[in-house]
């Protein structure tokens, strides 16, 4: 069935050229590091246009687009560059089915390996109710709803990332997600045609599920499942699980990382990638020791039989503001020099977290070389414009080079406001 949640007026407003993007300049939004340039892709009436932003071929036309989902209207927007102009299509709104609500995680994936991409999306419920898991396909700038899952056994309201992978070798991707609230880890299996989803709980965390990743974190040629078991005083953990030959989790987790330097923490954010360009993946963890004290620590680890701390990117640093980094850390070649970097943006929404914030709106980039680690402040968002941003790196404008896309947030996430999608790139 088609999800026709927008009217002809909304199509006229959002599918045409973005006048805001035309008139607002990047210098009105932020200070960029020397040698970097940018532009405003679009403007939103969501106070947070991004709790996730993804670059990929969302409509399977051979070119990349930008998807962003946020709050309080739980919208899904697609930004597409056509004939040199960014066009913004409102694909859906009120996905959480309550207001205020959140679009909290979105991915572009080919679930059935047929060469055509699908969209998977998970919601965040600000009020009563549990998170909703959607599967969509985009056709002619409209969103087809393929399937919806809201299992009764899930007691949590917030989706924390979606990890797609063919873990059982049947040719279809499965999706594993972690849930904030009660800590369910849920696996979704599709039937042929993607119209039916089987959902089952495969693990129960002691805290809230704050991350869900499937990757070969220990470089042994096989993927693992990695989650953050967090949002509990002095009890945050990163847990790493193996899969058996049938694609089921082997319990208990093989490795558990429960803080740094003997310090127990409240929160942990996780990303995996080759941060030092040695052809091996590293595990990067952003630690927040105390919920009410804004000091962030970002460490890089080499995972084998045990876990070895390898890099210190930041240590109890106030410049990282609230120091929650879910979907705000990326390992990629952002400057097109052929080497990966670590990029981390910051959150400053103390009105929702009830923690004092400086609303810094920073985007940092760390580069690892044989000379050491260099840190650069790439983007410093102007106060009053945005205090938070969510990031992705990829070829958003289809010019053959990578760009950084920032989806911003400002103010009270339960109220309407103004936010922006920005593109930042290395200058020619």
C-alpha cells in the first residue's frame, strides 16, 4: 500500500526548488575550517531534521540522494540534486503515529538482493507506545509501505540503529536493532516479497540498547554483533557477540568492555572502521562517564582474542558537549585524500536531556598518521542556529567525490522549529 501522508500543497512546497537553500549561505550557519567549503541543502520546520541522515541511492535511479528523519513530526525527507538544484521531497510524516514523535534510524539497503533498494526506518515514541519498524520502497517520489512490525514483546519506545546483514546465508538480509528503554535486541527476518516480517527477541540487555552494528570487528573474516548496553549509572558496556554457523547469536557475549582506565561509565557510543588505514578495522568507543557532567572520552581499540586500547582521540573533553555520539561518528575518507578519518559531531539539546549544555554544534575530524593524531574543528555551528548535528559521509551530489552531510537540531525536540541539512566538502 502507498503511504500518502502529504497533500498536493506539501508536494508543491517540498518537491520544488528550495528557496531557503537558495538564500541562506553556509557562512550564515557556521564557521568552516580553512580549505573547506559548503552549502545549505535544505531547511526544515522540524526542530531536529536529523536523528539520522543517510547518503545512498534511495530511489534506485542510479544516483545518490540524502534521507533525513527527525522530530517532532517524525518526518522522512529526501534531498535530491537535480540540474544543479537541491529538491526536497517530504516522503512521510507522523511515522511515530503520535505527536511529538521521532524518526530515529533510517537505512538504504537492498534487502532481497534484487538490485533495487529499500528503506528501513525505526521510530522513537516520545509518549506512550512502543517503537515501530517500517520497510519502504520509493517509486516516483512516493513511499510504498512494504511492511510494518510492532511486536507485542517489545516494551521499548526508541530504536537505536538498524544493522542489516545476511547472517544466515539465505540470500535475504536480516536486520538486528537495539531498543532504548528496556533493552531488547530484536531480529527481523523477511519472507520473499518483503511483505511479511518475523520479529523475535534474541537477547535482553541489562540497560538500554544504545547501538546495533554488524561488522568484522576482530578482523577474523567473520562478522560479529556489537551493541552498547548503556544509560545506567556506572554500568555502560560495549558487548561483542559471535554468530554460530546458522546465524544465531552465541551467548553470552565473547567480549565485554565496561569503561576505561578503571572508570565505570554511564554511556557508550560505538563505530567500527579502518581509522588508521592499516587494512584492519578498529573499534572506536565514545565514553560518557557521568550523565550530568559533559566530558567525553573517545578511544580506539584493536579487537582480537582480547581488547587492546590503541588510540586516544579525546580524553574527558568538554568540547564534546553532551558526549552522546550515536549516528554522530563516521570513519570515512571525508577529504578525498585516499585515507580514512574519524569524524564526530556533537549534541547540545539539554532541553530534552535536562543536562546543562553549551550548544557547541561542533564537527571534529581526527587523522591518524605515523606522526601521531591530528584533530581539526571542521564545522562550528553558530549559536542560535543549531546546537546538534547528525552526520554521514558519501557522494551526495554524484560528482565522484565524498562530501559530509550534516542534519542539524536546535532547541526543544518536542516542539516545531527550524533546522537545516548542510553539505561540507574539501575545497578544490
